[in-house]
C-alpha cells in the first residue's frame, strides 16, 4: 500500500498533466462513464465549518476513490490551515486499500483551481484578460496559478477580500493588484472568479457588465452562496459541473428554488468540452460556471499523482 503525505504529494503535482486529465474526467462524467453517488455533508454551525465526502468510480478502471475534505475558516485566526482531509484509493476488483493520499486538502485545491480555469477558458471572451478573484484563501492562490497557466502570462489579476490586509498580502504573493473598490472592479473585469465561503451574495447583479464571464467555486455545500439570484437568472449561459449536484447545493440551486431558473436550461461543462453543446454564443453574453466539485476530478488527480509516483 502507498502512503503519501502532503509534501510528498506536492512534489508530484504537475498541472500540465493534471489539466487534460481533469478535462477528460468532465467528458467521461457527461457520457455516463462515472458512477457518482450523492455527496455526503456534515456541517458544524458553531464553527461555520463543514466536511464533505465525495466518492466515485470511473467505469473500466481498476480503482475507485473516496475523498474527505474539511473546511474550517476560523482556523485562519488560529494560524492553522483552513482545509484538511485525505484521498483514499481502493481496488475496484478486490476492495482492498491501494493508497492513502494524506494531502490535507491540497489535491482538492489544485483540481478546483484547474477546473475553474478550464471553465473560464471555455466560456470567457477570446480576448478576456482582466481577471478579478474574490477571496484571500488557498483557493484564490490556486485559481490565479491555474488561470495564469491556462489563459497565459498576459492575463492580469486583481484580488478582493473582506479583509483588506489579507487581500494586499495575497495579491503581493501572487504578483497581482488589489481591488479596493469592489463595484469598479466587478464592472471592469472580463472574468470574475468567486472563491469564498460566503453565505450571501458578494455583489449585486447590476454591477456585472455584458460580456462578463463568472466562475463560481465557493458554493460546494448546502447553505453557501456567492452570487445574486438575479444575476444567475440574468445569465445568458448557465454551465455546471453536474446538474443534479448543482441543483441541490450550487449557486443555481437558489435560483431554481425560487422558480427563476429551470434545471433544463443548465449545460454541463463536460458537454461543452465534448463538443456536444456550445459555450458562449455572443461577445455580449453573461456566462456563469457554477462548480461544486465532482468526484471525477478527485479520481483524475489521484491517478495523476500515483502515475507520477510510479514513474
């Protein structure tokens, strides 16, 4: 059995090989090749925290994956990581445990960042360059790194956070600028990435200009919300990683609950990657990618790490 800790896993991360694997995982999900049971959630209201369990099996593969990830935002004030967890890889032939990837949520952060950048690449206007990232945690770092790798070095990044001090520090570490005026930053951005644990909308719908693309990755558990329902309803294209999952606890779930959006209007990201559905249809479209994270991504990145370990 293989046991890898966070530092060992970190040394095996190669975004250039992980990105195409993640993309293929979305296509496989769309084509019904991945068994994805409903996500398990545990909430800890006293600590504004949660734990989610994602698991799945890609057909015809010898292994399946169970991922446990926790989010405790209050840890930041204690000088502790806000996320933790591990990925278990088991045999789909015997059920035996094959590997323990004690990544402390590192793999979740990386695969979420890559998925966000792939979604932005597929849905943003071709010449989109100005990227606004809302958040100051580890996922903001991953979104910037992945967007820079996938969209190119010419991409410009600005960071906004509820804590100006953290936003400044985060921006400095990433070679980005800060966005002290959120309304101005939202109205001027080509791409907006929301990467927070917010439970209420971060900005009103009317701040967003035509042609903007938004990738929202924060609403990965019930009760979370980063986008105004009116913005979701206003969007010309609503793309999700998995319809059933996002309709339950994604950004679109709030608009569906009010009747402002119908699930039939949602397009899965895998369908766009597979060429089965178009993405942006006009330069003036407002497009939204609602990504709650699916186990197919965890399967793909675990395979990449184990392949790198064996090489």
